[in-house]
């Protein structure tokens, strides 16, 4: 039995992942918790709570304790962390692990402290924080320790961050609390306004995955969507196409493009020249949106490519960082 265990945690707005040194990814569950409305007791976490989303009675509240990449409900987040840690540690729960958690580069001191305190209260022996863009860059295989400038754009469920990395640290960065969830909400609002159709978050996400596109599609795809009439309250079915969905989400995507522009504006020219040579790397689950890299390349004028398994870049990088703690210690918060 190991004398100590090291865990990396990506506490995302949409999904939370745990990586154990020597084992790899050991947990990947939705960042969702079901609680009793009267006593605030935790009833279900992760996958078990997700199936209740939009289907729970009034005495059960299903919530996302992380909003826009930061803790929105401290007590629920702590309980969720404790659940994840115990699930991973199993019978060795008494061996309190060292834990590293990634946080957005733009978080405040208060938000940092909230994450550290929640992690320690949940059962960690020691807790470290690493900037999410740096973790994403490490996980994407970018040589972060070199003097050559690289740009990473990480777009998760709750936030998007653009950062320039060089010599093992974040040189410049900009973030916006817009991510995949905002795309889902834009689709929900579009369907309500145009078709008088009310759908849930899971349906909107399915539409985004199946026919969503970051640029105007040359060939339109169609999809049947089922929901409830906003006026009559009765079941309703409509057919939507990918051009409509593009129109619904293009404004949100424009906000992500703007933070890339803003980041480059404050980046030293030598590093901008490096980025023009190496291109922009895209990570995060939303990077998988159809033609997202084409949108970035067209609007910024620099080649962009999606990292291998972009949804796992942050957790991989955090795992590598805690495994090689001495190498990355100066970059930790």
C-alpha cells in the first residue's frame, strides 16, 4: 500500500474529474448535486443527481454548485468534494491525500481561499492550486518551460480563458465567464422566442453537439426537437436546422473571440511573433464545437487547432503537475 496518494482535481462547472498519480483518470462525473429543500441534506451527487435534472419534485433541489468556473455554493461544493474523494480513496480514506486543483487564472484571492478551504475541509492533507490555462497547456503537450511563446484558449462549461505561456508561467491572460453553458442557454432562448418551445439544458446541449456550428454551415443539418409550448403548456415538436442554431450562438462565440484579441493586445510582440508561428491551441469541452478552430483562425488571423482529447487537457495537466511537484512548484498559487 502506498504511504501517500496524490490526486489532481478539475472542478468544472459542467463536469468534475479526478486524476490519481500512477492510475490516471479515476473519476469523471457531472458537477451536479441533489439536496433536500428543507434540511439541505445531500441526496445524490454526480451521475445520480444528473438524472434528476428537470425531473425532481419540489422537495428536491438539483443544483450546480460551481458557476462560471468558481464556487457558487461553498457548503454543497465541500460535500461534493468529500463525496468524490471518498469514492476515489475507497477503504484507504484514512490516508488523507495531497490534492491539486486547477482554478481560472483570473480568480480573486477570496475565490482562491474558498477553493483551498473547501478542499482541506473535504479531507485533503495538503492542497495546491494551479492556473487552469497553464494546466491545459501542460495537458495539451505544449512545451511550457521553453522561452518560446504559446497561446492556449481553454473553453469549458462556465468560462473561457485565453493565456500566453512562456518559461513555465502565464505571461498574459484574459477570461470571460462565458462557456458551453451560455451556448446552451442561447439555444434555449432562441427556441422559446422563435418557436414558443421550452426545452431543458440537456436537450439544448444535445442540439449544440449534433447540429451546432461556429461558422455559418454550407450544408444545413436538420433536427427534430421536442419540448413544451410556452403558451399552451402542451407537448410540442419542431424542426430546427444548423443555420438557425449558428445564428443563436454566434454572439456568445463573439465574446470568446474578443478575449483572444484582448490577450494578444497586451502580449509582448516577440511572443506574438512566436504565436503566429506555432498557432493557437484550443482545449476544453466547447473546443469540440464544429468549426470552432476555423472561426478563431478567420477572426484572429492565426492558425488554430484543437488539442488531442481537449476535454481532458486540464485534468491531465494538473495530474502531471502534482506528479512533478518540484518542477512546477514555482507556478503554483
